[in-house]
């Protein structure tokens, strides 16, 4: 399998990247870690004429804290996230999720920004971004803007990014330790057949639950969240709330899992994730 | 030479001599070859399961820079002949599969055109420029529907989807029917053996080069069977056999998928001749999944006649084998192996098997690891559990009472075979001991009390190996070998059993070094080049060590006899006075070693009268019987009641392959085989949809076992020599896969037994188990276990005896 | 375009098409055929090499992405005629049969031990998730990595 030919650019600054994207318009695709785009190109499912490789744009990498928010550069790899002691302390959902993605090799190369912007319906980062109420910091020809995670994943493999825009960073609030990511894998690919990210905000007495792998886009399980509002997280209440995990979702169905089974996994994994998160204090 | 006798190499867990080059990345696989001027082939393949080709436009591809040629059926089929099928199947309707699709494609992946270009990237690009118009035709995917009247046809010209009908029985069908009539019970079960994809990690590939001056063809190919390719290729491309050299450099796994002659080998050979340049083709993984053979794919309806006391009387099977769209080398033979082993290790009085081979619009099935015997062992061992359950008997006791004891060997089976040797009871007893059986049952009882789904499974198995006596094989079942003591006194061993990962360079060197009294470093094993290894029948069917190893032993026996006369002559003693030990012939305090004798034999100035110069011998070993390795495997599993996921918590394998040449390699074969079973039982399956589209066309959709799927094994062995070869060895390449599939399946079904689930077909995916638990779904034809039986303990801690004296290593 | 990659401590510069995969750069431009292509879809790991000490799948990287980087392949694990402790352990433990997956397997295992010098067997198994072997059934591969860890 060989990709179609393309021109390759490797800007060293975001400004340069944006100007390349502006110049090449629809012909250009942004290359991050490449673990989604390169296989698609080899299968000729994607044939961009121009690749803009962001790997040397230093300002897109790294983890920092600014104005009470954790800022993760879009080009930060899964492996860097997995091994960050800063994140382990400040936003442990990220360090819990990262090692569950792919394998060592994929984590070394794949990036959080690439995963979010690719918006595979079975990817692991989108539900995490949703559960954390992340903000996507986007750079474009007319400057920067923020997109709430809730409005970012618009359809299967579609995001709110506009042509010429680049996902620059992901901003999240620090959380306590009461978080969990529970995933059932599609056995062959390692993607999520059903992944559930949970953040329990004890101060606000609120639970955030997001699910990937079972529908065209990841989504917040708002019925579960509402069912848990205002009361203690007893096993009974969690179990009851989890029953509506997949309610209303347009379920995916394929040889790896029927709609029935995915809906069932959603219930199980939502319950397990909330139980696990709430046990972490 | 050492003064003290050396511990024999045979029997030692020696690390392999072939490994350093593999470990350093300096071994040569086919794709690593770099011949000057090589052209690269890329195929255009059908995206349709069945369609008429109405137009092929190659102009754009031909015009692309770097493209040397684009070839379609009319360009090459005349010169490339028909893909050979060597299976001895009378009345086989053969659609005469040729190199490229001629007017009609009949499976997804069917080659339509081949592009030849100066580099591989250009070839791939140009293949995409070949424009083919297809007119879809009705598709056949369900083999049972395919044999009903009015079904669309895979090959309209044949007028039927039935490729062959084959039956075997104990002889007297009246006796069979009498046994069924007299039985207390007849227990029936339908089972589906799913289609599997072999997936050697190295895809197939070949490089063909034609020497115009010599008019000789060299084909480097990733195959298990260079010698068979050399024998069969002339029938396809017209180059005489003695002008063809087949070379298998390193071969990156086969598992039966490279036990074939494929169109690409013929096409590359033909095009190398035609284009006056080497032609190389390396299979893509998608091609490997869609156009390299698949395995299994049988649907069986099984009936067992049994007495209430548990005595097995007779077994019947009606099997539909979905063989795909055309026969590859051994396609029709695979279900016949199932028939041969249908009675497993049990004293059935009669059997009958009727097989209908059915064409569907899929890739061909053929020999995948175990080839027909895993199907047999799976069905017979699942039936053993189902029957024992229905009779409310301990499945172990049930197996014991129906299997022969060690004094029953050679054991004549209802299938007409003579099992060479065995002690099934000893293997069973040892497996139970290693599994800490009583503790395991306690664990299960506790787990069940806690509401967990915990199951134990047992399978005894026997398999047929060392294929085989020529009278029972399609094209000769012998093996060839050659041993030469070089001038220097070092030995060169040449085998026709070409390995693809099994380690013959080591195990055969162990055999030869011991018998020649040489240090193992002084023995080199050559293979895989038909100009060096002149003849052979290659490696499949767990045959290499038994047959190839024995051929080497025969060569050495000849050399020793010859050398004895030379040594006697030089030492001026009678041949009978000489002793041979530690590589030296001695008498009267004088001795000569190979370093003395070999030069004498080649210089040939002082040799006995009539002595032929040189020290070389070759042999064909023709076995008088197959070998029948056996064993008992035990597994324990725990199932997540909520998700249906299975975890194997214990695995014990006791295998008896006779004396072990190298226990390290034996363990590797067993462990590798069990991994294939873990895949088959828990998740692997090749899926075509109703339109014949291959859904499992990449490894992103076909799950293979990974390291974390594998339990910690407890391996043991017993040693029951085979009387049919001088080393008493039996073969072990497929044992793991044959023994493990029913074991794990039985364990899962035991875990589900309390829920009333009688049988589920493989693979036992989490979803399938979840559906069985929560939705009460069984597979077609499966009854539920009666409520009253569900709490039966099934297994007991009753002593099963120790059987024969414990031998072998744990 | 020109790419300069330090491969096994040697700086190599070639003019390549941007779409050239790193694995083909290594195999066809550098003559290092120890790195194998298995699945082409980033599942099997036969093509694993290290870039800057990190295991990556070279069939899912364009060579241009490795421009200026330092690549280690199986051929560079040890000096000529010697074996790296991981190679020695695979040999001793019979961690290979056909050998096709082995280079990639070892390149991942070397990083695994660099990150986790004393892994449990379970950690080894999970660490090798991105490397498929169809011959050995993995047990002896895990034995080998455990042995290599002990040899350090």
C-alpha cells in the first residue's frame, strides 16, 4: 500500500503553517502523528496534494498551566501525556486514558490534537475532552478562537474546525482524583468498541459522563448525568443511572459489535467508570 | 575429540543455530532479495464477489512512466496453465482456475490484470489506472443455500455448486444402522467450524529470473513446498522440471497458507521469461487476506449412538465444506482428513462421514494448521462433553471408558486406521495431576458459589501426523535426505523438508551430530534450494522431523557402513572388529576419525577394492504408517458475566510426540499451536457479507491473538515411541492447535452449563456469550440443558489412576 | 526532496519522494532489510524501529517525517558480530521461530525495558501489544524479555 504523491511542507512556526494552509486551501491536509491519516492515505481513502507536517512547530507541543487552565499543545504525544506527573496530579483522566490508546509505538507518535481533529467515532480522546468540558484553542487565518468540546465533534470524522484552521491546544480545568476511563476494545484495531470517560466533581456534586465508540460521534450521556444529580453516588443510584447510558444514541452496528451489544457495554462501562471514579478520592 | 563420551545432543533443549542471522536482521527473506534490473508486479483485483468483466482499459496504465507492461487474461492465460489441485478426489468438478480472470471474476481479490513496472510504487500507481467495468452477477455465499435447487451458481458452466461428494464409512452401513437402532440414545448436534485466515506475518512473495542462455528459471518464493512447486510449475508454464530451480530463502511462517502453488508464482515466472528481466511480486496484506487460502469452514451435523452406560457405539457426520470458488492444491483433501480422524481416540464400532464440497464466491479453503484434524478433534471432543452431559456422566470417566488402553495398540479404528502407539490414560492422568484437578474443581465450586461463571474443560486428542505413506498420499509421502562427509571431516546434511520457522537446521544437526559422533558445530544443514536439496516433499502435516529426520538417519547408516569398510582397510582389521564411538572407528588400540577417513575416501589412493570414492549417501524414507501423537489438555476459564469476556486462568497441556529431539522447539510448537486455538475459540473468524465482500480484509478487522491474550501454561509430556520409524518420533507441529481448540471451548461451555447453554459455535466472542447469557440465544439447532441437570457437578474428583509409568519432562 | 537521517549512527542523505515510507527508505535506500513489512496498517509491528529511542512503526511514517532524526534499526542494536542483550535473550529463550516479527518485537522490547527496567510478565505482555507473532504464541518472547531484564 502506497500513498498517492503529495508535496510535503514542514513549517517551523504556527504562522508558517497557517500561511501554507491558506495558500493550498482544500488541497492541503495537516499531518500530526500520522496514525490516522497515513493509513488512510495508503489505502487511498485520502489523497491530499499537500501535507503540512506540524511536528516541528514547537509552540504546538508541551503541557503548561495558564490562568487556572491546563494547556496541552495539540502535538503532544499520547506517550508524553501518559508519563506526565504534572497531569497525573492535576488532571488524572488524561494520564489514565493515554496508556489505553493503541500500543507503545502508536503512543510514541500519535498526538492528542491529531486524534481530536480526526474525530474517529471510536477514538479515546474525544470522550475525555467532552467529560472534561475541554476548550479547543484553534488558530486560523483570522486569529484564534475557542471551541467548546461540546460543539467540536459535529459528525462522523467531522469537527467544527474550518478550512485553514489548526487545532492549537486543548484547555482543561484541573480536576480531583475522581475520574476514570473504562474501555472495551475492538479486538483487532485496539480502538474503542465502547469507551467511557467520567469526571466526578465532588464540590459541585456533579458527574460528567462521555461515551465513545457506540455512535457516529462521541457524546455526553446527559441522561445519566441528570439521573445522578444532587444525590449520593451509591451503587444503587449509579446502577440505575447507567441504564440510560445509550438512551437516544444512534447506535453503530458492525461485525465487531451489534447495536444491542454496544448499548449494553455502554451501560456496563458507564457504571464501572462511575464506580471506579467515585472510589478515587 | 573429547575423551569422555559427550551427552547426546538429541533430547537437549538446545538453542537454534539459525537464530543469530534472524536476530541481527541479516537473514534474507524473499522481499530482501535485490537483483539488478528487477521489475515489480502489482495486481488489479476484483472488488466484486461475482461479476462479468465487460471491459478492461489498460491504456492509461501502459502510458504511465516506468510501466513496462500491463497484462490481462488474453495475454497470459494460455502460457500459464491451470492452478494445480493434487488432491485425489474422484468426480471433482474443477472450474480450471487460471492465472487471470477471463471474462468473469468469482471472488473478491480475484486477479484481473497485472502491471509490471520499474519500481514497486510505480506498479501500484499504475494498477489503479487500469479501468475495469464489471457487471455484477448473483453471488453465492451460504453453502447450505448453494446446494438447494434454484440457487445462483458460483460457476454457471458447472451447472451446480457441488464441487464433490465424498463418503467414508467403516464398511458395512447396515451394521452402522443396526448400532444406531440398538443404541439407548442417539445424540445430535450441529456445529459450525468457522472460516479462518492463516496470516503468516510474512506475506507471500516471489522473484522469478530466467536465464535465456541456459533456458533455466530460478524462482525464489516464500513457500513451504519448494519441491512440490518445482514438480507442479512445469504443468503451468511449460519450463521443464530439470530447468527449474526453486529457492526458499527464509520463510516467515506458513501454517499451511504457503503449502500451495499460486497464480502469482506462475505469472512472475512467465513474465520474467517474456520480459527478459527478473520479476518480483510481494503480496500486500489485503491480498494475503483475500487471495491466499483460508482454512476450516465446515458445517457438520453429527449424530452419536451411545448406550446408557456411556459406551460409544457409532458416529455419523453430514458435513458441508464451503471450499470457496476453486480448488487450490489440497482443498478437497482437507475434509477427508476430518473423516479419517472422525472417531478420535475412542472405540467407536462404526462411523460414516458424508462430505459435500460446495463452491461459493469466496477465496479457496485449504490446509490451515491442522488441516481437517482440528475440525475432527473439535467435533469429537465437543460431542464427548455433550454426550457425557446428557448421560450425566463425568466427562473424564466417559472419555476413559471409551478410549483404548496402552495394551490395545496398535489400535484399529472404525475409520480404518491403525494407531501406532499410545497411552491415552497416562497422558490424561498426568494432565489432571499437573492441573491440580481436585483443587481446580474446588476453585470452580467456590467461584460458582460467588456467582461467577467459571468453567473447566478437558480434551483428549489424537492426531494423524508424518503425512504420510505414499499409498495414502496424492503425490508421494516419503522424504528425501542426503548426508555428505566433506574432505575436512565435517558433515553437510541436506534435507528435503524445507523449514519455515520450525528449526530443522538445529534439530537435524542434533540428530546427525550424535550419529556421526561430530561436534554439532561441524554439522551444517542445508535446505530450501532445489539445486542443493534435489528432491523432497517439504514441511507440512507435522512431517518434517519424522520423515526428513529419518531420511537423514538412513543416510548416516549407509555412510557408517561404507566408512567401516574403509576404516577396516586402513587399520588392517576386519570390519566386524571395529567399534564406532565418539566419531571414531577403533580396533586394537588404534583408531581413525572423520578427519582421517574423509580425506582417505576422497583422495582415494588407498581404498579397499570396490570402494566407491567419497562419503555421501542419499535416501528416500518411505513410512509404513502415519504417526499418531496424542495428549490431554485442560483449561479453566472465567467469564465476565456482564460483558461476556473470557479469561483463560489455567492451561495445562500434556502432549506425547514420542521422544523429543529438542524439547525447547517442541514447547515452542505446542505454545504456538495453542495460541492459534485461543484465536479460533475466542475471536478469529473470516467474514464475508451477503454480497461476498470480505469484511476481514485487513488486520484492523481480523483479530489475532496478542501477547496479553496468552495464559501462563503448564506443559508436560509423556513419551510413547512410535514403532514406525527408528527414532520413535511422532511430530508436534499441529498438536497444540488440535488439542487446544476443544479444550478451551469445553471450558467455556462448562462455565455456561449452569445457565443451560448446551452449545455455541466458535468463535466464542464476548458478544456471543453475552447473548447466550442474557438473551438466551443458542446457535441454530441447539437445545437448552434441562433445568434439573444444570446444577449437576459434571466432573468428579474420582481417582482416574496413574496409567502408565510417568515419563518425560515437565 | 532531500532527507538526511542518521541511521544506526551513520548520517545518510537521499533524494526521495515525499510519499516514500520510512520502512522503504531503510530497506531500499539504506540496504537495511532487517526491518520488515507485515500488515501495512500499523497493527502488526514488524516494521518497528526506534526514533530517538522511541519505538515507532516505520510503515506508518513517511521518510520525510524522520528528516533530521536519529533512527535505530535491528542492524544497529549491537556491534557487528556481537549481540545486544535483547538479541541474546531471544536466542537463549527460543523467542523466535520464523524470525519475521522478531526485529520489530525486539525494538519495542528494548524501549519497554528502558521505560520499565524490571517489568512483570503482565507488563511485558501489554507492552508488546503492538507486535504480532503468529509462530511462538508469545510465551517464549515474554520469557526472553524477562531474561533480558534480568541480564541488565
